[in-house]
């Protein structure tokens, strides 16, 4: 089981995501469970409804899922870099620019769900096979500290954050 990171292992910006991961959770089990939750939650949305945004200027359901995939890919890459001992600072990313240039509206919801599954399998394989000493190696991501284990928890918490938004702001209006 991957131990929960201490606050000095991640940028305080991510604290809200860490708070969404239960205190004694096995993060790998949670990441596996979330695979099923993604299929279940987004499965409640038809292809026609996937272009819905709950307010002007907000992302559509497809864009929300695309953002989740992009963010997981970036966080897993950061975890890989840190685990392998990279000392160069890893850059941040502008999420709205990524969504804008992701062209998620041109895709089907099913294709985005399939991509999420593939990315999550890669994330799980990365963390399941990471040596203990690599999990606690400290790197620099987006101007703050980052350990691989903290990034695993951030991935899980970020996804939980967007599950909550999907339930509270999208699914209630569809």
C-alpha cells in the first residue's frame, strides 16, 4: 500500500484534492475503483447530452472528461519524472488552453471513455511497479515540491473533485 504523503511532499495548491481522498485509503484500490465509477457516471450521459455545459463559458461533459484524461496523463508523467530522479523543474499547464486545443467536442463520449480507461491502466501500471524509494523521491513540479506518491493521491483526488462537479452541476440538469 502506498502511504499517504505528508504536506511537504506537494504544493499546497493540491491540498483540496488530497482532502477528497479518504484518510486511510489504499490509493491504488481507489484508482481501480474510479475506473468503474467513470464508466458508471459518464454512462448516464447520452452522446447528445455530452455537449451540455451547465452554464455559459463552462466546459461541456466531453470537455470535462477530456480535462480529466489530460490532467491524469500530466500528473503520471510528473510522477515518472520524479521517480526516475529528474531534477529539472517540471512545468505547469494551463488547463483551459489544453481543453480549448483538445478538440474534445469533435470526439464521441465513448472515445473519451475508452481513452480514460487506457490512461488509467497506464497510471496503475506505473504506480504498481514503482519501487518504495522512488515513491518518496522529491522533485519540483509547477514551482513546488512533488513526490510520486503525492501525485498518485492528487490524481485520485482530482478525479473525485470532477466526479462531484459532474454530479452536482451536470447530471442534475440533464
